[in-house]
């Protein structure tokens, strides 16, 4: 056994929190030093992962709430609605609370109000947790919005230091495209087209999470703009950016640094929830190895969709508790990539 499950859990937590801080800082969240992110940030996928892992960092959680107060109009609420059912229960409950708050303030209040209907926790739980997984001490008074969604925390006090997302740099590209073109799926499609030489509509649909027919129609419309081109070979259509038209915006360094964060972050959340589940975190090594085999089978296709190939070794090739060290090594290698 290379390291204890507790040490592994702490390492995963620290790496995930570092990833979240790095990406939020690149979008203008204050409090973590200089931004180091180079990829385009997917704000919806990032928010959902933050609502799960951010329970272990109240400062991050509230800094994101502060940022949303200023920038929420540039989030794709319908996309959040589509992605939320795949997130953990605390992320869904937290999203419901945030949507209720934003539904009172923003220019797209009606959309946020619909999102506020996401299921609350069946039993009230403390929102914030300490490093060892125990609940933070309860405050003398609770935030009533979060409490309605089953999460107990102190009343939210805005620090008033939120900044608009940056108007330059690749991390904020998706948000900048939405500011230019409106909050719609075409912005994700442009980022995806900028990251590849050409791509088939069915793959575009799977990556951006839209129906194939809808995606095909959107690409056909975009091809009429002169900025997107279609190449037909053996009755198969592939789409690409027209060279030179949008390169300065989408790929100033040759290619848009776009990572398919939706399946990647879903995989990372699955790993994390398996480590902090009260019924699993204190299991003996053989039982942990068995549980991690099941987790590996769940996240393997997600990592493939994220473009990471197959970074997990075949769990069937390792007998019994031997998989314990294999899983730790594989997840550690994935975390080093993100």
C-alpha cells in the first residue's frame, strides 16, 4: 500500500481546490493570486464541480457567489439545467439556492427562477466541511434561502470585491463570445471548431450536449456566415473554421485551447464523492479496491469523451487489493494533467 486512503483523499481535495481556484481566478474571482490557467474555462461545468468540492473551502464558495452577483447574466442557464441532473446532490441543492437568489436580481431572472426548482436535500445538512470531512461549527443564524434547499450556512454577506470577467485572454473566451453573440450554444461550437482541424456534426452534438439534428441545423446556419466551412467527402460532412476569418479571436496561437470540461469534471466529481462518502471512506483496503474498480468503470468513458484517451489501466488485470495502488497512481496522473 503506497499511501493511506486518508492521505490520498487529502491530496485529491487539495488538487481539485487548486484547479477550481485557478480557473475562477482566470475569470476574475479575487483571492488566489495571479491566474495561471491557459485553457478556455467552461463556467457551467466549473460551477457544478465547485458546488460539490467547494464545500471544503468556504472562502472559494462565497467568492464565487460574489462573482455570480456581477457576471451571472453570461452563464447559460438552460445548459446548467441540462447538466445539473448529472451532478451530485449537494451541487444540485446549492444550484437551486443560487438560482433562487439570482432569480431576484438578474436580467434573466425568469430563467434562474425555473432553475431554483432543483431538488433540495431530503434532510438538512451543514454546507461547509472541514478538511477531515467533519461539519464546520454551526452559526447562530442560518441563511434562509440555502436552508430552504437543505443546506445550513451563515447568512451570505457580499464582500463587494467581485470583478467583471476579463475582456482578453483565452480563459474568458467563452464568456466573451457570449457577450458578443449572446448566450447560446453557438459560442461553445465556435470554441470547439477552433480547437480542431475539422469535426463531424454528430461529435459536435455529443460534446456540446445538443440533439444531433439541432446541431446540424446550427452548423448549416453558421456555414452561411463565411466564417465556417463544410467539406463533404463520401457523403460525410465535416465542419471547420475558415482560415483567417476568426483566428485572431478564437486561436491567436494556432488553436483554441479548449478542453471538454463537462465529462472531465463529472469524472472528477465522481472520484471525489467516492472518497468522501461516509459509508466508504473508512473501508479496509480490499473493500476500497473493490469500490474503486466500480468507480473506474464509471469514469472511463467520461475521460475518453474529455479527450484524455484511456488513462485508467484495466482493473480486471489486477487481483484483489492490488488495484488499490493502481487506482491511486492513475487518478494522481489524471490530476497532474488538469
